[in-house]
C-alpha cells in the first residue's frame, strides 16, 4: 500500500464511507494534507491515529463497563509526525 492514500483509499483502509471521512477532515479529526486540491492521508499517521484511539482490555475490565473515556482531541498531539500538517 502506498505511503500516501487518496480519499477513496483512506476511506477503504479505515472502513468508512468517503462522506464520513470528509466529515472527519472538516472537523480536523483525521491526519491529512491537501496537495493540488486533493486530500492525501499519510498511512503511517492514520495508523498512529487509530492506535491512539484504542482502548486497552484491562481498562475495560477495571471499570466493569464497556463505556470508555477518551482523551479530548485538544489534549492529544495535533501535529502529524513527519510533516507539518496540523490535525
């Protein structure tokens, strides 16, 4: 798979509709950059973004609930590693 994914490729990789992916882009929630009018998604940054949202099984067992608390996006790193794009 290429290092930079197109919108179609990124949506497929993330198992999202393109519409949902564009919504995430508009909200600044997903790492991406725009080049010559096209959105590109660094695959490594998408992998890190996904990993940052994972919930450890031990955390679920500790609370006794399937509900999770996630760190607000404002408290996470918002600069894509390897590029200057903010997300």
